[in-house]
C-alpha cells in the first residue's frame, strides 16, 4: 500500500511542477517565428529544419543538411531559460556541443554569443513579419572572420 501512495505523490508532484511553469514571453515570441518546417539553400546543398515547442516549454530544433540527396550532417538545438538567461544549446553530429547565451533580445532579433568559441562565437536570429527568418553565424576560419547568413522559407 505504501508504494502505491508514493507513486500517487510522485505523479501529483510531476503534474504540479509541470502546470506551475510560468509562460516565458521571449520563448513564446520566438516560437511564433520559428515553429514549423523550414528550408534554405546552404553552401552546395539544402538545409532543412523543424522547430517545435516541447512539453517542457522550450524550443527544440532538428536540422539536416543534404548534398545530392545524401545527408551530410544532422543537428539538434534547444532554446531555453536557465535561471534568468536565455540559452541556445546546439549539437551537430560528430562535433562538440556548443552553448550560447543571449546577449541582446529585441522583438525582431536575438543575439546569442559565447566568446570562448572561435567558430562560431555568435548566432543571430532575425525575424520578419513574413513567412521566413534569417540566421547568421559568425566565427573565425583560418584566422579570418566569416559570417554566413541562412534565409529560411517555410515549407
């Protein structure tokens, strides 16, 4: 009987903690721009992304880069709050995970940075009222500053 009571208490605690989560206006605003499936030309191939808002309230992205119908890489990212900071976590297949903190937040853009990285050290999302968004990634390649902008269109 006591195991059953513990199970009920744990379930109640989980339900309470999930329902007690406060809405995050920045995450909600970004969700309005990012949710859905997106595509852009990139380098010599195509980059497809899908953004969802998870049950945890955070934004989750899955990306695939294709060249000639072959997947060159996969990536997963998440945008979430960690205490008072807005954080971008990004993991590209066979690469070291990267963590960026939002340094500037406007209604039409969010700048994520991490000065500990060389490439990239900055990721900027630009939002427009149309059915698209831009992401610019800036870093150093062979000691040269390089910025690449991706213009995503809704699928």
